[in-house]
């Protein structure tokens, strides 16, 4: 079970963000960010000893899965995944005990950067 201090640290950071933050449940939030000019709804949850994030990035069949695998090797903590319908998601996990304000900021920045990278790629190479 996660320590109360780690949970409090994560909670304080998330609720201090200068964006739309919705508290969904105890230890669970929804964030709304801008990613490549489009809304990105990010789910953040504390699950056991981990802080987990996920966000739907693109519909199915927009980017070759090999491109997503290539990008997965480039960024720590976050990766791309597909759901059963083939929609592209960005996901990530961090141990709660390792969290600091700097780590949380970097982690959410990587989620946003990854989403933006995929969306900009799709705009340039698929929809452009």
C-alpha cells in the first residue's frame, strides 16, 4: 500500500496544475490538456504503489504500429499502446515513492510530448 505522504504529494501536485483538473474519485483525476491543437483527456490514478496515466491519442488505423514501437524505445516512463479497437493511447506508470514535483512535472510533460508527437505526425503524414 502506498504511503500517505506519497499520495499527499501526488495529490497536491496534480491539484495545483494550471489546467482543468477534475477529481473523479479518491486518488483519481481527469486532466484536460491541449495536444497539437486538440483536446487531450488524461486519466491519472493512484493504484497501489503506482501513479498511472492514460490518454486516448488517435483513432484506429492512423499510424503504423511499427512507428509507435519505434517511439516507445525513445522516451522513459511512457509508451504507446492500442486498445482492442485499435485506438492509440499513451500510457505510463511511476512508483509513488519516487515522486517529486520535478519527476511528476517531467512525467506529465512526457505524456503530453508523446501525444503531441503522434498527433503532429498524423497531421503531416496522414491527414496533411
